[in-house]
């Protein structure tokens, strides 16, 4: 994907931040001029457009790029009650107890907004039970996704709820933006887009909410 004059959105804001410009998300003349200057300083073709080569120089990638061909980024929730913490290791133990080789997700976002590695991105995940969701995908999970515990209500009966904290929301946007830079052909979905049994996961419409990333 190439970002140039007239482009808009979250990735443009990320480009502007890297260029130390005001991140309004609109690729205008000021952004184009700053890109040209950056390209000249770094021995790149000076055309004012941010393609893969300029992007790689402009925004150092802090995430490991998978050797697999990635065309999907799928957002999940851990289906744990609002306000309760749950760790990568706890998820790993739970998934292994079900016979899986490792934690099914590649990244997990805690309630404080911190991002943690799960399964190695080079290895296909185990985060979608139906269809081909696991094939060519990266699985991202935020901790939460159901309402608070209620006296007398069994855990399995707790209702789905978007419990993302403000820090989780910010971390999700940043992580998804970074992943889209790594995998420009990938589209963002929610787990529910691949579930045939009506699961609410991740308890909000990720496909719609992140359509501009």
C-alpha cells in the first residue's frame, strides 16, 4: 500500500508522528514536503509518497514479521469478567489443558494497555474454531469481554460486554496500526466474523470499528 497526497486515516497519523508533524490524519502538502525531505536525507527515491521502502525507514518495526503469508488480523476477547486480570500464562495453561500445543493467540492486551507476546507469529494460531480463520491470520486478544460477576449467576451465564479500558482501546489501535504496516494486505476482523455459532467475541464490531486502519 502507498500513502500519498490525499490519503487519510490512522496510518497517515502514524506517518505524521514519525515526521514530527501534527497528526491530523490528512496527507496534505506539508506532509508531502516532509516526506520528500526525509527521502532525500535517507537516500530514497524522492517522490513524496510513502511506499514500503520509505515506510520501513520511517517507522522502525518493533514487531516480528511472520514468515507466513498474513491476510487477516482477528481481534478476540478472553471472555473473562469485567475488572478481572488474566495473564498470558493463565491463558496458555487453559489452552494446553484443552489439548492445544500453546496459547492460541499471538498477542494479548492486558487491562493496563500493555501488549504481551503469545504464540510465535511464525506458527499458525488456534484462535478460531470454525472455517479458515486460523489460516493466514494473526490472533489478537484483549482481556475482558463479559460483564462483571454477579452473585448467584454462573460464570457461563454472564453476558457479553465491551469491557475495553481506555488504555486497551489505545493499545489495540496502536498494535493494529503496527500490524497493518507489517502486513499491508491483511484485513481486520472480529472473531465473530468467523464463528458459525453466534459468538459475540470480541463483544464489539471490530471489523467496522477498525475499518479505517
